[in-house]
C-alpha cells in the first residue's frame, strides 16, 4: 500500500463515497438519478482504483458498512488478490477450468 497524507485520505474518502453513492442509487433504481452508463462505469473504475491504492477495510470501514457497491468493489479486489497469489490453492475448480481452456 502507498503512504498517503491525511488530506489525501480525506479526499479519497469523499471521492469514493460519491462514486459509491451513485452506483448504489443506480443499482437501487432511484427515481431522481439519471442512469448514465459511461458515468456508471467511470464511478466503478474509480472505486476500484481507489481501493487498489488503499486497504478499503481499514481506511473506509464506514463506507463499506453502508454501501453495497463499495463492499462489492473491495471483495472483488480481494478475490483478485487471492487468485493472483494462488489459483490452485484458493480456487482449485477455477484453476482446473482455466487449465482445460488453455489447452
């Protein structure tokens, strides 16, 4: 993880909260939020980028407790990390499928 100042962490917290709020609102079918597919993807990518730089569970625990989108992003990154470390150890069925597909 990268060392960030407290002002940088606050800025990332505000940005990730805003991005997660838009994703959650769209996912929940909010009537007063216009769904813009490009903006939705940008918010999702931004959230993933922020969570790649900081440990979301320790840095933004409140956001993860309130936002399903933030939790999904953090869990996705954790799964990606586990897959990179050891596909065979953590996901043996996935490793077998990928081995068959690569032949």
